[in-house]
């Protein structure tokens, strides 16, 4: 049985000291201009100090027009490098593998946060987003690649491409949201073209030392799970990707589509993947569920709520394999002591029962 405390190597990039990852978590606590704040720095570096082998930033937008949240970290301009560099050093110093999650919100960019209309693969009456031109799609590839170069320059070990949750890359993968008739629409292969062009350009410009991860939603958002499996297999076969991060919401859920078996995670974990590592996130709130997800075939357990309530979750699991996250509601002063800033705490009040007085 794989222990969550075992080290893990990747095809590219450094070794992780263990199988525990801080999942990328929206937290709203950077500055409005995209620069890293002291609250963001404290929140993430405490997780590195608490023993997480891999620490991912929240979604960091690669284009001002792709901003998805107030207080969102940015990776779209060289003026952001000082804050990113300080953050990278704060993660690598304690020994964590630091990742920047690169992101474009696509049709989900709030109009009050961007200059102009949100953009999407196709015109979207629901959100008022307009379709990107073919030249603009090529510009998206450049934006993600430039963001990866910037992250590498800052000292991060790797980047994760956010291709999940109905954001821009996921929208391109979706047969419902992508009705384009050019090379980026139509067949599953064409809908995945944007993702694989970004991967190729990131690897070309960043070289062999960068750890490259991709986050996928295995179902939903107008995607057939069968199409996502094709993308998964191509990610494995292309030889450029080191980690596939499945956002499951519940790591033990069954697929929504009939005839796919009892376990959505198992559907992907049982597929050949060579040296590509698999992370799973969703309802991992104690050492027992962490052990179960690794036993089910994942290489990495990505902790969300457990990582919020306990900055040292890996140390707790090391001391007691059945250790659990703090019980709800978590008092505000406890969250503050765990490195959760005021803006993040306010955001967490929207999670039913999570924050107490």
C-alpha cells in the first residue's frame, strides 16, 4: 500500500517529498492589480512549512481580460515578477514543489473586472461572451506560454494549466460550448487543439526542467467523459505532461454517465499512464480518505478544506494516519492563526457551516 508520506518523482522537474498536495484554491486575497499580497504569501508559505510536498497557487490569470475573481493572483506581466519571486522562494525554502496554476476565466470573466466583453470559444448569449477570432486563439496560446516562462523565471518548479471548471480551456473542450468551425472546433481532437498547442509551446519555451501539470474536470460543463478520457490518453502519450490533476469534487463518486462503472476516479486511475502522475481532489478530509484515494490508484492526494483548516495536515497524518481536519464551524481566530487572511475568511463564509464566530 502506498503511503502518503512516500516521495514521488516526475519525468520533468524536482522530486516531491511526499504524496500530499495543497489543491489550487480560490482565495481572493491578492491585490487588485494581480500582484501577490502579504496575505497570499503567508497563506501559501505556511502550507509549505506545514509539510505539503506540492503547493499550488490559486488560479493565476494570464491575461487581464481573463480575470475571474476579485483579488486574483496574476501572472500576465513582468511587473508581477517581484511578488511571484518572493512567493516561489517561500515555497521552495521549506522544500515544497511550488506550482503556479495558469488560468483564463473565459466566459466566466465578470464584466466589472475586465475591460470589454468576456471571450469564449463561441458566442455565448448566457454570459454575453463573444467568440475569439482564430488569431485571438493563437494569442491565448502565447499568453499561457508567457505566463509559464514568467513563473519559471520567478523560481517556481512548475505550472498547472487550468483546463477544468468551465474556464476557457475547458470551454474549448466542451462540445456544447464550442461550436466553432475552424481548426479549434468540431471534432474532439480539434476542441483539444488549444490545450495541446499550449502544452507544446510551454515545453518548447521552458525546456525539460519545468514540471507541467494539467487540471481536468472528468465530467460536466458540456463534456462527455469519453471525450475527457481521450484527452487524458493524449496527455499521457504526448510525452510533455508530468501530472494530471482530476478535479472530482468527491473522490469516491460514481460517474454521471451510465455504463462507466462505479468509480469515476477508478475509470482514469486504471488507464495506462506510464510516468505521468495522477492527482485526485475532493472530500479528502482525513488520513483514512487520503489513504483510500491512493489505494484507488491516485499518486497524489490534493487537499482543499483539510489544507485550509490545518496548515500542517501532512505533519498530522505523519503523527497519526487517521488524523482529521478541524471540525466545522472553524472560528475566525483559528483560521487566522492557520494563515487564512480576512478576504479568504470572508469568502469561506459562503461555504455553509464552515466559518464560526
